[in-house]
């Protein structure tokens, strides 16, 4: 399969200044050495609690935020260090849909202007052609042509998110990153917007990165799901695999919290103890060891690496990795 996005060992460390001289005294490791690919035409769901680094990761892929280290490729091109000027040409190929359809649409602009804006910024087409495209896009997202001359406040949350989607589509992007695009909407409206996004994906061959804070929202729409914890990838796998057989204890806890209607699927609820530790002072070894019901001595010392379990299923957990050879030798001597 062809890759649209390749993320290699990407890191984002935010400095914490302190003391009289305002020197950097520590770093918040918002994203700490993450590697994954996104294939053309798929939807990758990225799930994590707030503070897991999922939004930071999305913003680095869009180059709205520079990364501290690592490499990001978009459609085969290295974009980590290219200038903002060169990036401007690529902007039209990647768009975003924001969480809050109330805050993300400029209240002083008409809906027509809002949808047209990315095309104006990109200097795409003539004024006439852009207006035709706006009407076309409104229809595409299920809104009436008359919406063009109205203002955002005249629309419901779900309708506003449709406007946000039309705007994202305006430049004919290859990639759309949705940062919790349905979290602010009622559950009944959520599924309508998700269905629309799926239809548009098939129609335009779009690739989605769909960021969410829980696994239930991305269950329907994702082809693969990545789970983040404290700036690191805990697990990444095809959807069927991760929901049926989650391997990481953190994913298992998240999955057990997803409500189920199927009685036979009734599962034991795993409740996580304790709060998410601070990303400025993450636990040693496995970042999850302070809350993990399976934690053992090794987990406190050694950071587990993402390990290929076959079938595209990767997990970072010592339950699935061999101990370091040194430890194995010692064990033999016993
Ligand atoms: Fe739990 Fe250890 Fe696996 Fe981390 S490495 S998830 S602490 S068992
Ligand atoms: Mg799909």
C-alpha cells in the first residue's frame, strides 16, 4: 500500500523556563519518539487522554508546529524542515477540521466567505469559479445554497461542522486531519457527521487522521487505530484486531470502558487507578507503569519498544518482549 504520511522518530519537547535567569530547567516531552505511517485512502484514528500529545502530533504533521527531532514525509516529500514558503504550496493538500464548530468559524464572515477563504489564500481559480465551487461544496455537505449569505450563528452545531468540512474540502486536499471533529456535538448528530465524512472519503479518495479522546468515537470510522499515552505510542493496529484483542493493558482499560450493547461481549470493566502523570515529569521505564495492573520490576526501568506482533499489530509493552540478553544470561545461571 502507498503511504501518504510517514512519521519517523518524531519528538516535540517544550522547554520549561525557571529561576532568575529564565533558563530551561526541564522539558515537557509532549511527543516523545513516535513512528508510524498513514496509507493513502485510509482513516487512522489516534486516541489518547488530554496531555497524551495527540493534538501536538497532528499539528506537527500539518507543519503548524515545528518538531524538535525526527522526520515527517508527506506524499514522499520530506516536510519536516522545508521553509514555510515551500510549505504554502503544500497547504492546500492537507486540511484540518477543528473540534469546536462554534469557535473555529469566524462569526463576522458569511458562510460563503468562510468556505472560499482557503481558495483565496491559495490563489486558486477565478472569483467566478470559486463562487460556483462554494455552491457545489454546500450541496456536497448537505446544505442549501442559500446558506452562502448567512452567518455561522444561524446554524446548529452539526450544520456548522458541515460548513467546516466544506471549507476543508475547498482546496481538494489529499489529507484531512480532524482534531476531535465531533466531540462537541450531540451523539445523534455525531453519527450524521461521521457518515458524511465517510461518504466524502470514498468519493474523493481522502486520507483521514482522526484524533479523539476515546475509542468509541473512532470505532466506526477508523481502518487502523493508534493509542497514545504520555507522548508515546502504546499500540497501533487494524481496527478489528485492536477492538477484539487489545494487547496493551492501557488499551484494554480503554476498550473495557467502551459501552457495549452485545450481552455476549459483556466484559470485565478495567478501571484505571490514579491520574495521568505530568508529561513534564513522566515515569521512568514504561510511562504506564504507575497505573498498570500488570506492571513488574522491569517496567520501572526499561522503556518498552514498539514490537511487531504480526498482521500489522504493534504494541509497546514488556509482556510481549523478550528481556535484554544480559538479564536472560543471569537467569540461566540461577
Ligand atoms: Fe504495564 Fe509493564 Fe506493559 Fe508498561 S510494559 S504496559 S507497565 S506490563
Ligand atoms: Mg473509511
